C-alpha cells in the first residue's frame, strides 16, 4: 500500500508541474568551433548591420543604414567583429565599423552583430537571452555598448515593436527576457550586441556562452478538480489505471499467499 501511495503522489506531482511550451528557438554558442581571424566570415548565422545618426553622442535623427551582411571574422575591410581569445577560450569580439566615413565627421556609428529568426506561431513562449561579457579595453568617452533583443516588422516601414537592452560597459553575466505570443508570428526576433561610437573611439567587448532559450514555465491549472486539486483529464484516467493495476496486483498477491 505504501508503494501505491508513493506512485500516486509522483503522478500527481508530474501533472502539476508543466513542461516548457513547445518553442522552436533554442540557441547557444560558445564560439569554440570557430576559426580565429582568417579574413572570411564568422558563420553560425551571425549577421551585422550599421546605422548612422547625426551629432554624437546625442544621435538625434537618422542618416542611413546598410546591411544585413554576414559578420566578418577579420580586422578588415569592415571593422565590426572577429573571433578572439577571451578569458575562457574563444569569444565573439564586437566593435565599431572603423571603416565608416561617419567617424571623422562626428556622427554616431551604430554597429549591430546579431542572430535573427522569423517567428512562427509555434515559437510562442518566454525566452531569456544570456551571455558573458569580457572587458578587453576601456571604452571611449560616451561610447555605448550593450546586448539587445529586438522584435521588428520585416517589411517597410520596419517598425520596432520591442527593443530591450542591457549595458555591457562592465563585465560579467548579463541577461534579458522576452515573452512571445502566437500573435508575433511573421515578425523578426533579433538578439545580439551593439555599440554606438564616433571619432574612432575604443568600443571593443568580448562575448561568450551566448544563449537564447525558452524558460520553464508553470501553466495555469486546467478546469478539472480532484479533491480540490486541479488535475488534467488525462491524469484522472492515468490515476484510475494506476489504481486498477496496483489493486489487481494486490489481489493476485493475496491469492498466491492462500
């Protein structure tokens, strides 16, 4: 009987703790499989885009943007990213596009290096973007560096529905969270790293152990009750089957004893 009660309690616990939603996006990258700078592209889906704004560091208005392009694993001709040796092995090095002609004229050069996915209805759920930041050099005055999550319209006029960011001026573990619903299907989700720089100021940061993964959530209980405890209908059938099985086992055991 004790074993019967134990098994029932285990089944009850399993029904009350729900698994994550069936989310499709489950991304991680520790950069160990990439080459050190070789003049090619980084690969792995890493992409870059540049925006220019007037009047650094105010950055009011908009001048132009270009991209997206595969993120380079090089010190040139576009100075935005490569794979470097970090504190814990290989890491993603992100810095400004020092080849931009907007640097010497005092405009804001915003460089973005990121991952991107077109959302479907099955991608709904709660996600967390996590990463480690490594400080390689002191930033220039008024330079901004940050990790971000964006939810945008992939078609003109390219509205931004969500823009979350966390500063990476200091090192350590960083994170951002976002909740996606089925209504977000057709939108673009982006997560990655950016900097806003001018006049060739230092902007480099190393990033490692990058994750964009679904969170484990406990769903609201369904409208079924058993002694006041919400239990899914399928669980009731499972419990009934379990009781029948153990009841039959007990009966067979007694018959053998006799």
